[in-house]
C-alpha cells in the first residue's frame, strides 16, 4: 500500500521546519509567459459608467491586483496549467499507444481494492463497533494522527511533534533531498557511501521497519516490497523516481518507528482512548467515502490524460534547462555585486549548487512505470485486506479516513505541477522548479530570491535592513521579505542585460490566494501575502504604483512604502 506518500504530502510538506522553502502556488489568471512588462495605465484610462460602478464595488486589494498585475499581463498559474492541457497530435498518439489502456486497467484495479474494503467494512459493521483495540493498535492510530496534521489534535501538538522530528538525521536528510534530490538524503544518512550501495542498504532498513511495525499491529497493513523497492533491491538500476519514492517510504516508517517503538510515550500521551478512536472511525464513514471514490472513478482517466499533457508541456526540454543554467550564472554574478568579497556569504553564493528539474521526456516515461506500480500495489492490497481481523479493519479504516478523500489523486502523484523552488541553507543548495526554467521571465527573479536566503543566512551585513523590514511588516516575514529585496534589486539590474523582461512574481503568488489582501490570512505562513510582495517588488524596481494600490496600503499596511534598502 502506497499510503506513505500520502503521509508525506499531507503531513510534512506543509511544515517548513529547518527547510527554508518558498511557496508552491497555483493561480488563476492568464498571460503570455514572457510578455514584456510596462507600467499600468489603468488610472489614465477613461472608464465607462459601468466600469466605474464595477470598480467602486471591488475591495481595495482586488482593485490593486487588477491594476498592478492583470493590467501588466502578469503570469497567472492555473490558466497557464490549464492551457498546457491541450495536446498535439503526437502527444495524443503517444498517450493512446502507451498509457491509455494502462490507465484504465489501473483504475479498475484500484476500484477492486476499494470495493473489497467497502464490502469488508459493511459486512462487519456491527462487529467493528464492539471490537477492542490492543495497545499497539491504539498507538498506531495516535501515531498517524500526529504524523498527519489532523483536526483531531491541537495544532500545538503537531508543531511540537515536527520540532522533535526535525532533530533526527532522517528528517535532516529528507529536507536536504527536497532541494538536492535523493543524493541529499544519502549524504546525511550514508556519507561517502556509493549511492547504489546506500540505496540498497536503506531498502533493507525499510523492510525491517515494515516488519516491526506490522508486528506491533498483528497484521500486515504495510506492504512495500514491490515496485520501486524491489527494483532498487534487485540492482536493476538507480532511477531518481524510484529513489524519491523510497525516501518517502523511509521517512514515514522511520517516524512511525519513533512513535511506536522508540518513544512510545509521545503517542501514548495523546488524549485519545479507544472509544474516541472508534468515534473518529465511525464519523469518517470510510465505506461511504471509498464507495464515492469508486463512483467518481469514471472521471479519472480523462483527468489523468489532461494531467499527462500538462506535465509534458510544462516540464522543460533539455535545451531549456541548458539555457537557464547559463542565465543563472548572470543572476549569481549580480547577487555577488551586493556583497563584499570579504563577506562570509560571498563564497557561499559563488559556490551554491543549483539542482535542475527533470526534463519533459523523463516525465513522459515516468507515467508507465508508476501506473504499473499502482496496479501491482492494488492487487497485493486486496490480498492483505482479506487477512485483516476486525480490529485491524478499524485501524486501517481510520488511517484511510486521514489520508484519503472521495477523489482519487493518483495523477498528482506522478508529476509535481507546483512551483517548488527551494533553498536548503544547510546544504547551501537551491532547487530550481520546472516553472523557473520554463518561464525565465519569473524564474530568474525567483532564483535571485532563493540566493537571497543564502545571503540572509551567511552574510554579516544587512542587520539594519532586517530590523527595518520587521518594523515595516512583521518579524515573521523578515526572511522572505529580505529575499524579495535581493530578488527585486537583482532583477532591476538585470533588466537591460537579459533578453527576457522580468515579471513580478508577487503577482504570480497573489493570483492563487483566495483573498486579495495585504495581510496573509494564515498566521503561521512565513511569507507575506502575494499582493504585499507584488507591491514591494514593484516599489523596489522603481515602478510607479497604481492609485488603487496606494489606497489599499493606506487602509491595510501604511508602513509598506517605507524604504528598507
């Protein structure tokens, strides 16, 4: 069962912990990717009475976004992604020849697994209410509630858990792999060991942990011996996708080992007895949720086909990756001009490794392998379901209620369509996302922003500037605001030396946010709102602000126009 990937997705990636990472966002207006930017002229335009009425009805933030971002044809993410769903005849033929039948078979196999679980839950419904969970089974549910940011436990409990997990080497390796790729994980856990040997050693560790955890449950609810682990174990070759999947499984099992075996007091301290656990299970109505997945599965092949086209159209060609590598050195050089050669950050920036995204061909070939793995998982899953007793069904059903929804997200597991640029200030490396390479009009500034995190971490300068930024906005946002300053100043200087005019990536982030405001609605997010960032970037690049943005600033953030350069 490949639920450990869901654990990572829903539980850990939401946490910044030691990783200084930038937003993964999706937005919803359109523009040409590399459109040149010109100052907004909304204020000079003669408006019709109808337009005047419409503008008067809009909140200040929304008007500002229109005038600063939409008027300048800034890139909007969801429309970009939606446009990428259109297929060329060659892409359509490839999908029909190599993926379509496999996709349909995968859906069928997953439906059979869901149907079996539904039948087991319904057939044993009365017995499940009365069944007693042993200590290990209760602890397993509590552990899962900790690993996943569940609404059933207070937020501070999850925060404390993540802080504790961050002290373990396996989590440090996971953070590093988010930027550097699988090699980052092995650098921490298996330094100086060849990657093939390290991977095979880690597979043995995973299988050992799997048996231990299943042993605490008296049931085989985790089964990871096929697919990527089998290929790595047999030495078929070292594939980045297989290694990434293996790392996800490893992190999930290592966390569970801590909670179920090494430090049981943490899970045992959770204020949940078995009656409350069974109440969670009953309220989740797992059988109904799984049946809904089956009912909706007819839509899955179409959605997955569209995701396939999105992925291969959005991920770059090798030539684009090569071009971005060349351009990135100009960005690096520009950031270096902000530092003295004697500044400790100078050598860090000069030597910071950049980790590029996969190319479109790699993404295309990934689909068949992953679908075959999903099918194999589903078949083995059914065999394991048949052997579960009632207590194990309650535990498994509760876990499923935490990581599953009534819509199958299989397509989103194959290719990451988020903006995933990130900096690991420990590894001193930067992960470059597909968007940065595909759309350097934004990617160059995003790269400068990531380099800004390294400047912030290692420079012995800029203390007064950070104090100013904290007063201007809030201390929570200082690191990201400072990186935006670096990005804006670098892009301003690069405008005349690059063939691509730089867009305002604050607008890119703003367009995804449900409320266009200058305050971030999430009190725990270390990023200021996208609209605030867009205004700051425009200001730093000496661009005139629309009157609507000035009005929004007066209402929501009067200090935002303070200069902190």
